[in-house]
């Protein structure tokens, strides 16, 4: 074939391709005529799916396995709903009730049906969306506010505006997908009677919900903005980005969870990016709510990227939206479950649909990190849009690499100066250490708390929230009163409570003013990883410095945790330090008494919810507790005094409705102390097989733990193994600069080191 003929064929192919794309765009251009009778160049879909994206996906269908699999599942789901018929009931229920669930299902199916119409070019899906939207239009015109009165911002379709906003975020995508299927009269009807009134209701009519910095308002901003983008309504778009102009809100008003609604006067989508996210991508409400908020953050950002690229939304605040996804994935355990910091429900993981959205969008717009493809492959589904196509093609071409979770320190606060969260990882152990700010109204009063995991299983647990989400029988699926009386209180967490009173007296007004501070973080040495943080405001006149390390030592089968809680105060106090272990008690080296009648440990601040199941006095050197959980052995070794009290407790007192989980703890109590230091180790060791009925390495490998020195400047801990080898862990309590050279004499031996800490053999 001659070069001239080849050139003609190539030119013909290019012209044909351009004509095909142009024809598709004309087909998807709304017939909107302006005063000059010229058709406006408005192409739909344009929010998440794009006209070019639809064309690209159609060309690849049948050859992209994970995308094709997802499409088939979605088609089967939507087809079943179409066969069952449309139902748009009058709202009446809380979360988990029938009408709530039905409207929630409707928003999901509407969005999916709109996508199917675009990808499969089957009119039945567009008709289904149109018919359901018309039913919503018919009831919304006269729909009163929701009959349930619990929320500070009642919705119409749902008991709170938050869920109404969820509905509009999804339904705006469905409307975008069938925009050109509808006649101009039908669009006018929907926009005049449903979409614009809906957007005004959740914003103008509910400024206390909309004009704030909170995950609630993020959903509201995205909802108003996305429907504004579909309708080319610039007023709504500006309202979404910057909030309601001139809204005058009571700066002292609070929401249902006790958090300020608009203390600082900031509002709008951009403010909700600026304030809650730290430069590292940590979201101040914690990973559970970050997961929830990431969907509106990213889906609206993607829509803005497509329709208003001049905003550069994915570069806003140093690209923090995309950066936050990496932070969020690192805030999950080995199984992908998010650490339940603050109000967090256990079991929420990166397999949730919101994280499918996050991973796909991050991959597509964030440089196509191949590690994200391994997460997407585990999720086993993708978005049915441009982002999902990019991920599907990446997996098809074998580009994925393992997502390597490392030890990480994430700062908190808009400028990264309000404490943070550290995750230490060594082999199968993961330590989550929280020294963050309050976390808005979803925060707990638990400065310097921690939880410990082995292979994704809890060893020392954080309780999380007291709520049965969307289970109607439990408080309408909403937060239970025990969330305030138990889960948020300090004693519910693995940190020190002073004089049976929670940090900041359990008051949000006080707690929101303060944060802990990082002393130092070190993860370079894989055998000794350490985090240390200080809290000076939880109790006036008292300072707490907690240093936690994961240490890998040849004398031990597995890495172990070292915990040093140093307390200094201007007066004598009672200090309680619980460890919420999970499993069956095996052995102690101290004698304890079990009461015949269970009584609460106290009367308030969470103490009223703890039964006392055992009472003991501490040993003069070490008190040890061993337990079995998930066929693995664990041992807690604590430095104790003879006058220390050891209390076995169990959650569940004063809980007649069984709203709390009945789980155990061992509590170290030290009375009448001004300055004191709690030192403990936790070992993971051995295993048990119920099949062979054999126990392997069921005993602790620690012979002794001692405090050799404890001054304002240094704390020195000696850890002796059963092999009689002793290691000294020395931490600098004041000058923790990496460049500082320290010299210290301990037991007539001089030690010199550079940096914040050192682990050395004591020969």
C-alpha cells in the first residue's frame, strides 16, 4: 500500500471519528434556544459522566472485566427495581424505618438508572428516572417538613436535612444523565417545582444546617452546587462554594451533638475544604466521618473539574482532597477497617461505596498511583464513569502494585498545628495513637488514647460510638444517650482519667479550645518505632506526657508495645488508667477477689456504666495479666506499687436497654499521687489451635519491667526478657530534637546518644 493511500485512509478515519464524536455531542446537547435563536452549547452528561467518557466506555464494553462485572450487577439491580414498580411514599420514619429506607433506595437507583441510560442507550432507564422524578415533583410541592422532630434541621423527605442533601447529590447525577431525554417543558417543570425549591429548602430555609463547617453542610453544599451545575444556575453554584451571603446565625447555637453551628462564621464548600482538613489530609472528625464526607467532597469536586476547570479544585489547598484519600486508607487496619476514632462505627471499611468513589477518583485525577489499583481490585467494583474506566483499564493492563501501609504521622488542624494521629506498624502489630484536637461535635474526650491491633484484630480496643446505625429498634437508628454518658467520656478510652472526671470536664466548649501536641515521632528504625505527645489542658494544673513504642527484639517471638504515661500535677490526685482488652482471662500474678454482687464503679462521667468484677492490690514490682483472644495469647505487664489498685471491670452497668457491649477491662488505679508514671508492656505471643488442641508459646517472654530513672528530663525503662537479657529504653522528656546529643548516667553507667530516644542493651 502506498504512503499516499495510507494518508488518505488515516485522514478518512480521523474525519469519521470527529464526525462520530460531534454527532454524539449534538445528540447530547440540550435544545436550549436563546434570544438570538441560536442553540446553546450545553452538553450532557457533564457532571461525573462526560459525553466523551460515555463514548470511550461504550467502545471498551465487553473488554474491561471489572467494569463489565460492575455494570452487569448494577443492571440486574436496577432491572429488578423497575420490575417492582416505583414507590414514592409520604415520609414518616426515622433512620431504618420503611419510608426512610425507601427514599434512600430511590436515590441510589435513580443515579444508577441514569448511568445505565447513558452507557447502554436504552430508553427504559431514562423513562424510569423521568417517571420517578415526576412523582417526587408531584408530592414535593405540598410536602411539609418531616414529622419527626429530633433534628436541629428537619428535612422533608427525611427526618434531617442531611439525608435530603444525600438525595439531591445522587439525583442531580440522574437528572444530568437524562437531561436531553426530557423536553424543555419537562425540565422546566422539574426545576421549578422540585429542584430549585429543594435546593432553597436545604440552604436558604435551613441556614443552621447549610452555613457551617461540618460534614452535614458539606453534603448540603455539594447538593446545591451539583444541581446548580446541571441547571447552569450560577446563583446556586456560588451559594455552594461560598455559603449563603448575609446569613446571620447565632454564634452560640449548637447542633444535636453539642457542637457549635457557626462559631466562626465560615461556610461554603471551599471553607469545608480549608478548615477540617490538615495539610496531611487528616479530617478532624476522624476516619469514620471522613469516609462519609469524602463522597460529596470528591463527587462535587469532579463535577467542578469538568464544568468549571478554571477553579482548579483538585489543586485547592495544596491538593488536599486527593491527598486525604491516602491518609484515609492509612487510617485502616490490616483488614481495611477504619480505626474507630471519635464517633466511629466498627467494621466500616474501604470496601464501602464511598471509598470506591474515593479510590477511583484519586487514581484518575491524582497521577494514577498503581497502589490504588490493588485497593480497587480488592473492592471488586468500580464507578461506572470516566474514573472507573481508568481504573478498569489499569487493572486490565496489570499496572497494580500492593498498597503498602507504613507507619505514619498525620497532623490535625487547618494548618497542621493542632495535634494529630500516629499509626505505628511493625510486622502484624498496629498501634493507633490519638493526640488530636477535639474533632468537632463528633469528638471524644480522650487525649493521648490508643488502640492496638494484630492482623486486623483488636487487642486493646477503642469503644467507638454508641449507636446502631439505621437500626430502627435502637433509638430510630440514631445516636443513643449512652454515646454521651459512656462512649465520649474519658474512662471509656485507654487513657488516664483524673479524679473520676473526664478531660475538659466533658464539655465541648472547653475541649474545642485545646489540642495535644506532638513531642516526637520516629519510624525510621523498623525495630524501634516511637511516638510521644503531651497534653497540658485536659486537667488544669496537670500535664500528661505519653510515649508509646513498638519494639522488635530477637528475644521475643513478635514485636511488643511499650507504654509510658508520665503525669505531673500541682496537687495530689487519683489516676485511673484502663486497658480495654478483648478475650478470656488466662492468668494473673496477683490475687483478686470477685464480689458476689456487681456494683457500678461510680455514679457519673462514664463510671456509672462499669461493673466491678474483680479487686486486687498491685504487686511491688510488676503486675501481669494474660488473656486469650482469637486463638492468640497476650500479656500485659505493668509496673505497680503495693498500694495500687487493680480492678477488673465490665461495661454494662446502668444500661437497662442493653445499648452497650458487655466488654472487659483491667483498670490501674493510683490514689493520692501528685507526680507519677504508669509503665506497661503488651506482648503478642504464641497461638492456640482448637483442632489440634495445642498451645504454643502461651507464656510471657518478659521477666521484669522497671523504672530505673524518672526525672523532668529523662525516663529510663529496663525491660528484661526470660533469657535474662536487659534492654534500656531512654526517652527525652524535654529536649526531643533529633540533633541533640544526650549524656546520662544510670546506675553508674554513662550512656550517650543523639536524638529523642534510644534503645540499648544494658550489659
